[in-house]
C-alpha cells in the first residue's frame, strides 16, 4: 500500500512538473506573440491586420520571434525554480524592448536596433519630452503580460535537483550563441523569411524590419553594433591603398579659420509644395535662401530622420560613411587640422555625456570642448536650451573669433546647436503663428506643431544672419560650413508630413529626398575670399555627410589629407553612400552600382574600414 501511494505521489509530482513547464511554455509563447503584435502595429503606413497575418503565413517568422521569450523563461526557471520569476525574466525584456521599438518607430520612424542600446542614457534624457500614445495593442501587450504574471504566481515552485538545474542552465546558455550564429545570422533563413512584398516596401528600412517582426531583426542587428570587415577585406591591401594617398599640407598663407555649425533639425520646408504655397512660410525662409544665394549650397543626404544626430555629425568630422561608435583614438579630419597647426575646438550648449560626446571628442582629436557643464550653463538655462540657445551659441563663437590675434594659430571650430529640438507642442502655438486651420484646412494639431517648429527656425535664421554679418566685418579670414542634421520630428508616425501630402517613401527619388535631405551651405567672408582667391557661390551638389568636408577642401583649393583624396574619387562615382546600401549613379537612385563603380567602392570601403579601426599615430 505504501509503495503504491509513493508511486501515485511520484506520478502526481511528475504531472505537476509537466503541467508547470507546459504552462510556463505557453505563457512565454504568449509573451512572444504580444511582442509580435506590437511589431505588426508599430508602423502607421502599413495595414496592421495584414502585417500580423503575414507573420503566420511564414511560420518561421513566428518561431524566430517567440523563441527568445521561451529560452529566457527556461533559463529563468532553471536559475530560480520559481515560475513567476522565470516569467518575469522572460516577459520584461521581451515586451519591454518591443514597446521601445514600437514607440521609437512611432516617434521617429526608425526601429530599435542593438546599437541604440549604447546611447540609452542620451535617449533617456530626451524621451520624457515626447507624448506616447497608449493604443489598444499597447494595452493588450502590457495588460496581457500582467495577467500572465498573476497566473504564474499560482504555479508551484519547482523542486529540481541541483545537478539538473546546473545542466539546464548550461544548456540554455550554450544555446544562446549557437542560435545566434547558426540560426538568427543565417543568410539562408533570412532569405527564407522575405515576407509579402505586396505589403512591405523593400526600399524602406523600417518596413523590411517590421516585415520580420521585432526580435528576429533586432537580434540580427547585434552584428551591426560591432562592425565587421567589408566584403573582400584585407588589412594589408587597405594599408597599401591608403599609403598611395599621402597627406598634403595646407599652404601656410591659405590657413583660414574654418567654423562648422550643425543646426538641430534645420530643414527647408518650402521644399514641400503645400508649405511653399504659404506666403508666410516663404517669407520666414527668405533669410536662409538669401544666405544660400551668397554661398555654395545644396542638400546633405543623411542616413537619419528626426533623430540620431551624431550620424551626420561624425560623418562630417571623420569623412567615414560607416563611422559607427568610438571607444579609442580614431582617424578624423579634426586630427588633420590639428596636424596643420590649427587649434581644434568643439562647442555645444548641451551636456557632454549626451551621445558620450565629451569622450568621443577626445578620440576624434579635439583640443577642447565646451558644454553646459563647463561654460554654456552660465549663459543659458539647460531647460530652455532646446527652445532658445542659438543667440548664446553664436555670440560665444563670435566672441572667440573676435578675440583671436594675428599671432594665434588658425582655428577649426565645430559646434552643434540645441535650439529647436523636438518634439513640438501640438496643443498650442507659441511665438509666431504663420499657419492656421482656417487658412490651410489642416488640423489644429498639425498647425501647432508646424508653428512651433517654424518659430524656432525663424529665430535660428535671425541669429544666423546676424552671425554671418558679424563674420563679414572681421579682418580675420573665416569660412563657415553650416548644415542641418536631419528632417524634424513632425508628429508621431510623421503625421504632419502625411497631412501635407509629403511622399516619404524611399522607393522614389522624391520620397528619398523628402525623408533624408537637409540643407547645407559653405560661406566665406571677404577676407577669406581674398586669401583663397575663390568666390564661394553656386550650386555645390547633393551628397552624403561624409563628402561635406571634401566639398569644403575643393572650394578652398586644398589638396587635403590622403583619405579625402580617395573620397573625391568615390564621390565622383556616387555622391550617396547610404546605410541602406543605396547609391546615386548617373543621377539616379539605385541599390547597385556599375561594375567599375562597385570595384572602386569595395576598395574605398576597405580603406575606410581600416582607417576607422586603426589607431592613429600620436
């Protein structure tokens, strides 16, 4: 009888364990499906039910997105033996990261990738300023996860032997790198998950990402956070190529001051017909157009939209089309100017830890930087700097230049403005109000966002015009390079752009420009024009930020550093090197180059990669 009771109890225990494991498995699968639903509903232009259904038409997509939640739940159970703890270990990152991706796409049209985690502190500093729409899918994902957590509290605690727990933990840990390398990074599986091109635009990075859910493409993005050598890369061959292009000195008599300014979210909205038709908007942008007429001007073709400002910044400063992240001294045009006897300085009325700029500026070779913590905090309140700080910045720069004497070295100064950082209030308009629902037929929310953005632009252009006029009066020769970093945020899901009828599809050249272009101009005062014997007017062309310094050196008549000379050849073949592997050849947007251009591109990209990985000589 006793043996029979023991047998029954053992059977009951096994059943209990199986039921607990099954429940935890189902809970984690449900959590993975919540994350998948968030991905399906993240991008407004797509029909969400069709996107969600498309995942199940390709069951492999569902498996690859749910598997991380299941694996984390198993790992958590072996570690803790507590179903509720195991469920939390699975659900918090599974749904939490999916929510972050959902809101990031809503706010700026970009998916969450692994490289973004390096900038989490910078993101946390600005994220509170945005309004997050708590939609039905968000409530379902968060509420459903909460209910499953409550259900997991009712599951009994496990009673596994220490040996089984250790073995289970090791197996789970071993599966992580194995699945990453053999499954998630498999090119064959990636091709097999190409998903319903009738729904998703193959030219749109965000749609290609969303077409495979969230966790699958996010895990694949880990490789991009740690740059890998380009196709056919050989360090020896790259070194040999770079050795062919030695640095050329700037003639001493031509060493004019160079002042670079990157303006936050500066865009010419008169590029859009709906706004160009508005007289008040045309008048507002008149100072910019007047400055462009007195300069060499064009459009930067950026990698970013409504955020990620350092991509344009570092592209200009390094000349690299794949600058990535920086953790040590790296090659840059800043270092070249320093080697030419220039003093190199950086100015920004924001915090030095933002985007890790204080450290990275040292890695790029700047002699010194001034941020809120060590200068601008005394001139402008950090809380108001995103709204009004251009006057303080331009006054600071003008004061530095005016105080320099003839016996001081030439100056390379680079500044990043903070004024007019999004988001822009959609409930009321402050300052100027050029647009109204009555006059335009647009919603009050759209008019408020546009008015608040344009108010900041108007002030920026006023201060910029004043700055340029003051530079013209200087005896010291100065060349100014000014550019916008990206298009502005104009509502979640680019709502204002859509109401204006702006095409943001990268499938067309017009849509690509609407999404990725930002203005630039290169201006010189009379003293610099006399020294360089150049007039600095005309059309400069459109190109990636990595070619902006190339344009500057060409205008100044300087041969420049070796890599810049290699860059000239690349720009002649394609002025666009976009992170989505898009190019412009013979004036047309394309995702493939001619054999001649492709061969040069591979050599150029190898040299670029080698230059950015190799530590520069001190």
